[in-house]
């Protein structure tokens, strides 16, 4: 069996979704953990310090390439599956009571994923582009955010960038919260689904995995949702 | 339980053949006993249609005792109707009330083309079984049952997977029309028994390859199949299928 045959089979495609999904789940822990440092309310010093570490460390930057690769694989594979699965039932049911047998979000991963993708484009434009290309003319997404200096080391002031994006923009705050809600539903299904795909289904462990998935999804998304709110409502300054 | 009679409005999918487009037609039935099975109610309706000179409704059925897997109706938006762990033939009219309107459609999937009305062609399932859902042994005298020691747990799990009757409710109910539960049941059954070992690798690879050829969709773990399966086949079999496929796919030299 060739690799191509393996990964283009229906089960191989699931493995790609699960593998890249688990990588993205791990990434979100790091992303959320570092961003949550804004809640120290120290003018962003701790957050900017770690933001700078993530932006300048060679290993992390290399992993960032992997992150983009996996993200693109997850998106392309997901959209392909969505389209293929849609074609497998050309004539739809007139009456379908799906609520009787499955959760709406488990059936709506393609839709939720697309909403997250739209949000992600805006999100990268707000933060990733300025922090990576901040010094280059013409590519900057927003007004110049000043460099902050801590211990004689200049770091990109992502804290100021967050403040700029969220402080007086109710619309942006609402869009971010809607994006995070989509993410939450997506994770609620995706977390436990990835384990099932890898064949982990056990009387003892599956309830733990499902419970951990709910805790993970709610905690991560709640923290993310509080970030734009914190700036908008001046909980942090 | 108290016996009662009911009058019902039925909206039933009529489709001449695979090439024509179908539509829901409305019928009335009167004095249906709550003790009748759903298929007996269909027999009453068909007798009415025959007497009136109309074409009776084509539907699959055979044993009418919940074990053959032939009956296949999508009733009020659910495969085999409102009861769980139940086939259409074992659905009884006490599930409905006087004056109800019931919508009946065929299984809908690209892999299950409609033959006529509520009958669909499920030979895609046969071709998947032909691809590997068997063991190759010379038949002869039956050997003593205890001459092959099998762990109780494995025997029980294999037996639960073997309960699949191949009705196709999993495909019919799945948002993706995936056949993963059906395929996993046969793979899981044989993978846990000593007789299934010689062809264990080729079985899972060939059955999955055939499943992919038959235009079924891809599983996204909604678990609707398990909820609607008349035999309660567990999605833990799908997890086992994934493990079997991963292990066979990585180690095979085919």
C-alpha cells in the first residue's frame, strides 16, 4: 500500500484531520496561555516579553511553519470532505430529524470551520501581519504600534496592538466573540472526535477524554472571549 | 396497554424507477389497530390501492421479525422510525396517535439508488462483503466448539459486532451517508476471532477500498449511526476499524 493510497482513503483522510486537529489543539493551549498574561494587568510587560520570545526563538519560528502547513492541510482536507460528503446524498430527505440521534455541532463541522476561517483571516490581519511585517512599509495592517523596551531589549508591542484593535471597536469585539463561539463548538466535537479516529475508544478512557474535551473547549474559548472584552471594558489598561 | 384504532394521513415517497424523479404522495388509512406492525399498516394501504386499481407501494421486507435487515423505511425523519434499537417491521402502530401524519421516505444515499418507491439497491453492501467480509476455510464436519479456545470478552465483542443485519440504517441516517459502522462491524467481528486472523490485514484494506469505491461519504464521528442502529452496533467498532486500518496500512507489503 502506497502512502498516497493510505492517506487518500476515507480513513486516511480522517487521520489527517485528527492529526492536524490535535496539533492545532496543542497550539491553542500555548496561544491562549501566553495571551492570558494580559490579565496580569502590568501594562503588557509579561505578555510582550513572552510574545517576543515566541516571535524570535528559532525553534518556535520553525514550528510556526509547521503550524501553517498543518492549518492549511486541515482547511483544505476539511473543505474537500465537506464537498465530498455533501455529494454522497444527491437527493436530500424531505423530513430529517437529526436532533434525535446526534448533536448539531457534530454535523456542522464544515460550517463552523468556515466561520473560524473567516475570523482567522481578520485575526491574522490584525495581529500576525503587523507583528511579522511591522517594520515594512505598505504591508502594515494598522497604525504603527510603538516598540516597547524592557531591560534594554526592544520588543514589538503586541499589547498596544490589542488595545488599538479592541479598545473602541465594539464591532470587532463582537466579531471576535462570535469567532470564538464558533471555535468552541468546533472543539467540543473535534477534541473527542480526534481520539475516536485514532482508535481510542474505551469504557474507562472515553468518558475522561470527552470530559476533558468539554473542559478544554470551554476554558480556552472563555479565556479567548474575555481578552477583547477586557480591553473594551477597560479591565486591563 | 390499551388497544385503540386510528385514522392516519400518510405521505409516502413514490418513484417509478431509478431514472425518474419522485415525490411525496398523500394517502389516508382508516381504523388502523394499535397492535399492527408498521408493515401490516402498509399491507392494508396496498390492498386499498389494489382494489382501487392503483399501483401498490413497493417496499422491502422479508422475515418481519427484526432479524433479516430487509425493511428499510425512513419514517418521520428517522431510519426505522421513532423507536430505538428497532427495525421498521418491529415498529408498532402504538407509536402513533389517531390523526397523525406520517412521512415515509426511502434510504437516501448515492450508494443506495432507489429501485422503486421505498425500495433501494443495497448491493454496494454485498460488494463490500465480497471484498473481504468472510473467512476462507474448507468446510467439513463441524468441529467441537471448545476445540478453539476464545477469550470470553473477545467472543462477546465479536458476537455483538456480528449482530449487524446489514439493513443500511447507519448509511441512511448519517449526515455524510458513510458506511463506516457497517464495515467496522464485520471487520471488528472477524478481527477478534482466531478464524479471522489469516486474512486480517487484507480484509480491512480491501473492504475499506471497496467502501470508498461505492460512493459512500466519509465518517465524521457524529455517532448518529449508533443511535439509529436497530442492533445497537457500537461506534467502538469504528475505532477498532481505524486501528486495524492504521496497523494494516503501515505494515502491509501488498
